[in-house]
C-alpha cells in the first residue's frame, strides 16, 4: 500500500509530466520557427527535415536587413508607436470623463466598446473608398489615423476601468486645495493610474504591431508594415522560408519582453478588463 | 452630481470640462466609424463596379443580389463552421489545462508564462508558422505521421479538400486555447474554497461539484471569453489567408475573405458596400445584445 505522502508525490509527478507534455506541444511551432530561421537553405530544403540546425547561422537575418526590408520593421514600429501615443492620450482623457462624470452613460461606453467588435473588413472598406478619394492610401496621416481609431475603443474601455479603481477622495481634496481640473488630471489621476496606463499602452502597441488586415489594404509601398511584408512572402509554391522565418522572429521577439513585463496584467488586458 | 462638478463661478472650460475631454476621441471615432458608414450606405444603392463608374442610384438591386449569391452564404457557412468547431474545442482544452494548473505545481509560473506565448504572436505569423509545420515535404507534421504509420506520407494539408479544415482549425486552436486557459485559470482560482470543502464533506463527486459549484462561479468569465473569441472567429482572416487564401476553390473562404475578394480584387464596389453594410448591421445587433447579457462593465 502507498502512504498518503507517496500517493501525493505520484500525483504531482503525473501532473508535472502532463504539464511538460502540453508545454512542449504548444511551444513546438515556435521552436520550429526559430530553428528554421537559423538554418542554411540546404538545411531548410533537405528531406527528411532536420529537427535542429547544424550550426547557428544568421544569414537569413542579414538578408532581411540588407534588401531594404528593414524599413518595414521601422514602419511597424513608427505606426504602432505613434498611434499608441495618440490613442493613449485621447483615450485616457475620454475615459476619465466617462468614469468620473458618467458622460453619455452606459450607452456611450457600450457603443465605444462595440466599435472594437465589428469585423474590420466591413469597416475598412468604406474607409478605403474615402482614402482613395482623399489620396490618403499609403500615407502617414492615413495609416496613423486608422490605427489610432482602431486602438481608441480599447484604450477608453481599459482606462475607464483603471480610473474607476482609483479612490475619488484624492481628486476631491486636490480640488479643494485649489487645483484646476486639468491639474487634478495631470497631478493626481495620471500618476495614480500609471500601472494601468503602462499595461494598456503596451497592449495597444502589441495590437498595432501585430495588425495585418488594415495595413494590407491601405498601404502599398512606402508604409508597408512587417506583417504585410511577411504575408506577401507566403505563396503556395515558392516561399522563401529563410526570409519568412527570420522576419517572423523579428516580429515575435519583442513580444517575449511584453509577456515578461505584463505577467500580472495579462489576464485583464486580453479580457477587455473583465477579469483581473 | 458630486462635488467634482459643483464649483461656483466656473469658466466655460470648467463647466464643459467633461465634454472637452471626450471631444477629440469621439471626433476620431465618428470620423472613422460613422462617416464611412453613411458613405457605405450611399454607395450600396449605386451600381459602381470596375467597369461601371456612373454613380446613378439603382435602388435595392445590390441587396436583392445578396440573397441569390450562393458564394456569400457559403462564406457565411464556412465562418460558422470554423466558429462552432474551434470555440468549444478551445473552451474545453483551455478548461482542462486550467484545471491541471490550478493546484500547486513546481515551476507553475514558468509553465503558464510559456503557454501564454501563442496568444501574443501576430495571427499572420502564426498562419505562416503552421504553413511550415504542414508543408507536405519539409514540414514536421507529415514526418511524425510517417513515423507512426511506419511509411512515408505526403499529405497535402493546405491543398487537399479533406485536410484544409483540420489544418486551419489546428492553427486557430493552437493560437487561442491559451487565451481560454489564461482566463479560466484566473476564474477557477477565484472560486470560493469553503464551498468546495463543504461539497467534499457532503460527499459530492467531482462532476457534481463541478456542475453545481464551479461552473456557476466561473460562468461570468466564461461568457466573456466565449463572446470575445466568438466575435474574433467571425472576423477570421489572417490565419486562413496565410494557409489557404480561401482555397481550394472557395472551400475555406470566410466572410472576411469573401468581402476582401469582392471589394479589393474584383472591384465590385457597390455590391461589396451592401455586403459590408449587412455584416456591420448584423454584428452591431449581436454585440449590443451580448453586451446586455454579459457583464463586461461594472
């Protein structure tokens, strides 16, 4: 007979084995991506496939940054960064108004979040027609405006939640002390909400960084982003895997940092603030 | 209202402070949300195509065409098929995984951090990754199946009509099961321990405890997870685009891919406007009803 302690140890061992197996299963595609990006073309297209690179080899990354494709990485960074900054500012002040003054009530708040849930393809089609008319396709203004609008509902919704978490008393005493409303916002609310501001800004950046469809439809050459460039290399017949995997890793690597930084806020961020 | 808005002799800026704050954001949302919608409605009553540029109104012809367009309804059907298979799969797998990681386990935090990774991968990148995994010659999946089968296999995962759905669903489930896992793990951790202990003392079995206590407790979170993923699946584009581009033929065409092909490849401008308008109206109604049911806000 097993003692209670032995049974417990066995149970833990089984669970640990299951956990390890599941983790390997879920990480394998990411491993495969990394591994191919370090292979030489001969290794990539060898049959049967090799499960690890012969030696670490950076040529695929060198190609990515040589032929002018590095600009797409920069474009992604600029578009995601700029739209995040603008959306964070406009969204947070709007969220403050919704949270503290209940401006527009539940209806306005629900309308704003519903803007995020409608399929982008339907929304982007008329915007495309409008942009063609205005000559905004593949321009800085056009791309930034679209991404800002795309991120705004998320920022407003998340920041509204974070501001509701801040006790009101502090703002009231600041007002009594003679602060103007703007000063209250800058000196009390923003500092108090900085954890939320930080997490929301990172998520907003990630959404824009990963976004494919808008950039795919509204850029042509100058403002092509990394996901669009990668998407264009996938063809049924001749895909340059070295290039594709190196680009995919460049797209993915910054997100590793994000997951590490945001561990505590992850659940709240992806559940639209519904779960903490 | 509260003392925040009750200042005496307030200036214009002070009095309208709350509207000044929402002004810029609402302006951007209206500019990108409402204005194009009105334009869309207008265009949907015209007859603009690649060859026909006259902006004469042709009444409801485009909307009448919607009903006869079998390709549209098939695209809608494909979208529904993806949703009704992927959503329960992700939910059940995520729940099972959450259950596994609920109790203490050595290295638990590291496991969870690693398992979350697929969620932050760009969907176009995950589609590309799976197109490598499923490559018939150089991909690992056929090789693994070959080991099990003990003979070489060349399954054409992204081309063969029998295999495209499993391939797309595998990529979709791989990317989003961790999302369900993350939310359900948080929900399970919040279930009242004393109720579970009471049930154990009463001799209630695992299933009974789960359906009577755990499920009602995690339901609000589950409903939100289902809503978010359900709406995401309805707009499915990137993964399918990377794997099959809607093919073979139109077999895996989703409503988003259909709209893209009509509007941006075949330039049936006015007809696409009608399709887009239909989708927006349908989804707005669904979202508004869902938001009433689900407690997304406090």
